[in-house]
């Protein structure tokens, strides 16, 4: 058919002219031409329910966000060396969501750039280089970000932790090094071992970086008190605590606006990405006055696109939309309903070993009766859900966790449709053939 020919042409062109390390989703890739709310549409008008896209936070192509960008684009877009209200307005809006200790912002264009800057700041603030990060953590695609991302350097094509990166075991109390209840202390001890290791080399800690729920690790919720106790140890030795909120931020958690707030801590640096621009590239780094002052050591920080009037207009409108449409409350309400229903589903299908997460940031882990990961079944499930026009993503070091992180306008009816098809496909023979 015409559709297949044209998609084959697109694929072949990509193969010839785009980098080989770019991947495509699904065995038969889809060409998307429109987005609206929690839906995407392919070129023949098929509508897909999107449980994957945590970038289109307030909904794909949200009218007021698009309008804010278009209007500002028609007026002026320049760098932040000229005065403009938009950067100040966005700063005020964003600071209202953060604890008072975090009162200085820098704007950048991607999560990677945000983490890159956060590490530069931590280095400037401490004079140290050694970073402590979680196993299977992912923090971005730049040199420094890959160097602190075990997901990359411990994965395919990686060559292990660099000299100044210290990885502790992923604090997963389901299939991690320590399992069951009360694992917080045990995992904190693992962080402590990294600190001792750094001290033994005659150096000191620069920074500790982690997501409040480890996304690429398979939506791993941190054990109780792990973050608070780890922060204490890091600070005792002079290190800086960074919360990577690129996936967890901006109301998705439901109970809190930021992920770190679930753990009653205040980081020294917070990095913000994906949802802030609802698809437009804008990201931010929030930090304390003290760190900002140490970073401003005389060398100018210039970022051509960071904080431009168009990006700031868009991000301000995203934050206003979250408030106006009560989307944090929606993430809480719909997320809790979905999580409870998934737990009931797990009772009927024992291959669901764990349901976890907060708000609209959930994970479904598939394992056999020996807790062995079921990657083939997870892949099958995601592809069969696509046959039913529901997009789902797979992650975790063993590729056995289905992730649910939709635009946070996701409704109760959407979860009912999702649950209906999950139940249907979990009942299929393939799911039980191994
Ligand atoms: N941190 C986390 C936790 C992420 O998930 C990502 C992107 N997946 C990044 C940082 C990097 O963000 P970006 O792709 O916008 O550079």
C-alpha cells in the first residue's frame, strides 16, 4: 500500500543519512502527524492513546501553550542579554513552586544541559570532581552526563564507570541487592561506601545525583528515609545534593509538585527538563544562592537559546496551565485509581511482580515465580497494546518494566481503556507460554 511504501522510504532515508545509534520505536514504526491531549494520530488518521509521553505534559499541542509560543515568536526572539519580561515572569512562576532555599535559576535547553550545568556548579562550589550516582541512573547525553549515567556506561557500548564516578546499587527493594521492607539503611550504607572510597583516594565528594523515582531503572521508588539519610552523609562531607527532576517534576507525582518533596528533603540543586516546555526545548537549573554565587566566579555563563522570550512564554504558560486545569490533582486522582486497579490486576496475573510509582508515573514489572525478569513477555505486551492503539514504553535494566507516564491530562476513562486491554493481552497464550 501507499502508506507502507512511504514509511519504507522514510526508514530507508533515515538508515542512509541519519546516525545509526538513533533508534525507532516498535517493530513496524509509526509515522505520527498530529497530537492532541493524550492522543497521537498517524498519517491515515488512526488515533493512539499515549501513556508514554511525559514531555507533552499538559497534553499534546495544548492550545494555550501553542498560542503563547506563536504570539511571542511573531514579536521577538533573542538571547537573554537584552531585558525582557518573559524570563522574569517565568522565574517568578517557577520559584513559587520551589522551597525558599532554592532561589536562583539558570535556563537551558534540555535535561542534559541542565545536568551538565548542575555538575559544573557542584564542581565550582566544592572544588571537587567525584560524583556519586545510582546504578542504572540516566542523566543525559553529553560527555559529563554519560559519565555519571550507569544506564549508559554499564550498558551496551559503554566501558564502565570513569575514575571520578562512584555507583551504588540501585535501591530497588523488589529485585535489588537488598529486598523487602526497611532496606533504606542498607542502601544508605552503600552510599556511605562510595564516600569512604572517595576519601580513601585522598579526595572528597563533589555531588550526589539521583532521581526521586529512578525512571530508566524501571520506575524504582526510593526506600523510606534513603534520600534524607543519604543527603545528610553527603552534606557532612561537603558534597552537593542534586535532584534530577527531568522526568518527575512539574506535578506528575500528584501528591507533590516535585519528586524530592515526597522525601521531605531540600536539594542544593534541582534540574528541570522535559515537561517544562511541553515539547518545546526549555530546561532549567534551580540552586541555592550560595552555589550560584560560587559558580559566578568571573567566567560568564552564556547560553544562546537558554531563557529566550519564546521558550519562557511557553514554559510560563505550561506552569499556568497545570494550575488552571488542576493537573497535579488530576495526576494524583487518576494515578491513584490506576495504581489500585493495577494492583488488583496483579492478583489475577501473577507474572505481574510489582506495581509501583506515584501519581501518573507508574511501573508494572513482569517476572516469573523465581523473580526472573520476563523481557519477551513485556515486549510482547507493549507491541500488542500498540495493536489496540495504546502506546506503552518498556524500560529497566532487564527490559521487563512497562512504564506509564502519560500527559497528565490522562483521564479515568483512559485508565479504564488501558486496564481493559492490559487484562485482555495478559490473558493471551503467549504471556503464559514460557
Ligand atoms: N535526566 C533524566 C532523568 C532523563 O530521563 C533525561 C532524558 N530521558 C535526561 C536527564 C536528559 O534530558 P534530555 O534528553 O532533554 O537531554
